[in-house]
C-alpha cells in the first residue's frame, strides 16, 4: 500500500537544540518528495522538493535529505518562529498521485 | 494579489444551507485541486482539475460539487452537509507538463457545519 509516515508526531525543542524530523514512504516509483510548513489556521507553505536519493536542499536553518526509503528534515539551532507543523508529501504510485503524511508538530521553546 | 487566494476564510453553516467556496490562483498554473484537512489525518484529495478536465474521486460524497470555469478559478459548492464535514478546505494549484509539479496552497477555508 502506498503510504507516507511521519515521525515523531510532536516534538518540543529548546531554542538552539538541533534535531531531525523523519518522513518514510512506501510509495512506488517516486517522482518527487515535498516538504511543507503549516502554521495554525493557514495553508501549507512550500519548502523543498527532492527528486532522487542522495539529493539535499537547504534553506536557512532547514536542510532536507532523501534516501530510497525516507527523507529527513534537519533543523539546526531552531528558533521559536520555527514552531509549526511540517508536512511531507510523496508523488508516485499508481496514477502518479500525491500522498501526504499526518505531519510533525514542532514547538521551539525560548 | 499573488499566489493562491481563498474566500471565505471562515464559514459556519447549517446542514440545510447551500454555500460555495472560491479559489483563485495568480501563478499561471494549469491544474487546481481541492483538499480536505481534518485533525490528525493526512490531507485528503477531493478533486483535481487539469486543463479544465475533472478527475473524479469516487469517495467524495455528492454533497460536494466542484466547478472550474477557467484555469484560474475553482469553486466548491456545498449543500446539505453533515457535521463530520467540518474541516479546513484547502485549494492548491500546480503547473503540469507531462508530470505533476509542486503544488502551492491557499490559506484555506475553515468550515464548521452545525
């Protein structure tokens, strides 16, 4: 079954405490993996697209990496404004559809 | 305005009401989507319009009816909804050219059905 699983479900970090969010997938024929940030009451905001294993993308304190089975979103020295839900989506499978995970809710404490 | 806009941002309706959600994209994209987002669940794709052709999602109840008059506008018509339809409804757009590209989302409409 094509599926995307994100872990942990929730993460609390002290400001400056680096960590990683995981997105594992069983979707066949990966065409792309997408990371989004979503603030409460708002739509998802696009962060990164990764297309092949070994690829990495960076933006400010965020770095996304991709292997054949999972992706990590590394957050270096996070700040309170990084608090949000981070969503992972995978494009692939039958019909080249998008499959979303349930997200990781990140809280950064000052 | 830029990006993807949605109106209204919040909507409260009774089960016998008829209302419509509106989405407009200013990105020049050729595909638009409606998603439903409920707490603790993955985004649920409801409808896709690609080059104005609708891709049917047989799991979506008929009380939801989409309309795409052109490549920039998308509507979701609602009638006789149920309380379990309360959720955040997100519109997205993308530029498809042989393969699906990154989707960009609007701010969503928070719907409450009483």
